């Protein structure tokens, strides 16, 4: 069934594991992720960005997720990723999403609070849960020293006040991750001290880690080997994700690893089989790569296998 993340997060919090939130853009991506979760008996968050809605058409994505549920009977959360306004959140809630993110983190603190409050009010009235964000995800050039960190990373006291005043159901925090395939120039490093402080101030409250792809070298290498050009890509090491999952992080967002797995497999398939022109062959290879990668994440990194 389509579910909210309420009970799923409570179990993940207590069990010190995390649920993967995977970005979906088309049928093969959805099928690969869902097949993996089914084989691992894991709950699943499928998240849709504004860009995904534009690419695939909201109706198609919703029906594809419904088909996945018909097919597997898995508990799936359908989540809006990075909603940037009350309007898009409302639209998704009215469309049957069970969870929305209102990302007003680029606004000043008080404005962020008032936008989130408005979404929470509308969502809770319809039984939908809300994720918000406080702090700014560091880009590769940001946060090189302590004062930069204080300016961009989530302030723990503000986080506690923010949750209290908004009534939000989960909070995305900035502790050094960033979106995309180039997360660190030097050694990967997250501010675990800050995470610990935040989670102590917010006991029994689910935190969310965006920009949490590992940028698996295996797929970067395959892309480069088969004609790609993505040098120097680097992500969050798996042991850091395991550690975060034990410190109150219940939702770990993964998009880049899906993109890399699918692209690597499609590049390989097309180049190794130049006579093929049946899209099912290379898209099928992409789907299989996604499935294998997601199974690995669920079983070996997130720790959510057999928790349904
Ligand atoms: O946070 C961004 C996600 O990776 C979604 O990316 O906006 O290109 O769909 P997108
Ligand atoms: P990655 O780019 O690390 O996969 O992060 C995805 C994300 O945070 C989507 O909201
Ligand atoms: Zn994100
Ligand atoms: Na957790």
C-alpha cells in the first residue's frame, strides 16, 4: 500500500537503521528500485522532484508507483523531493502523495518557519507528512573553515526551535553533504559532532540526509571506460552513511548513484553490442544495474532488509 513514513521512521529510529529515499524519473528506474526492495523485504521511499514531474508527467509517475504496489504489495511512501513552494506541495498532496518536502532553506529562518507551518497545516489535515530543511547543503567549494561551517551547516539550537515551532515530521540537515557527483575535493568529511548535538536536542525525531550518494567508483570507472568523461567524482563513503543511520538519520537520499549505475550499464551495453538497436536491451541492462545497486544499499548500508 501507499503509506506515510510515520511508523517506518519510528521503527528505523529505534532500530538504528535508515530507509532509502530513491529519486524516480521513469519506469525502468522505478522497477529496478522496487524489485530490489521486494527481494530485501524493505520499506521504500520513492521521491519525485519538480524536474521528474516535468520530465515524466505527474500522472505517469503516480500510475507507475501504483503499478509497483499492485505488483509487490510493498509499503511505499510517495514523496515530493525539494518542493520549493506551498503550491507544489499542495498539488502533490491533492494528487495523493503521502509525504512532501517543503524546501525553504534558502529563506531566512523566520520565513522558512512560516512557509513550513503553512504546508504542515495543509498536509496534516489530509494525513500527509512533511519534511523541511534547515541549513544549506555545502557545495564542493563551501565550508572549508569553521566560520563557513557555522554559516551554512545546520545550527543545532535553531533545529530544535524549528521543529518545535513548525510541527514538521522530519528535518533535512546540512552537515557537509551536497548533491551530485562531486561532493569532496579532498578527503570526504562530515560533521558528526554537529549531527550528534542535533540528534540529542531532538530525541526520537527522524533526521534526513540529502546528497548521500556514495558515487560508487565501480560505476564511475565503467562510465569512463565506455566513453564517458566524469573525472574526479567523489561521494559519501558507506561507513559514514552507516554511522549517520545510527545517530537519528532515518532517511537517506540517493539519486546520483542511480544515475551512475544506469548510465554505466547503458554505456556498456550499447558499446559492447553495436548491432543492437532494441531499447529494451540497454534499458533492461540499466534496470538490472539499478536493482543490484539498490539491493546492496538496502542490505549492506542502510540496514533496512527484512523490516516490513
Ligand atoms: O536533489 C536533487 C535530486 O537529485 C533531483 O534532481 O532536480 O535533477 O530531478 P533533479
Ligand atoms: P545525491 O545527489 O547524493 O544522490 O542526493 C540526492 C538527493 O539529496 C535528492 O534530494
Ligand atoms: Zn536533496
Ligand atoms: Na536511523
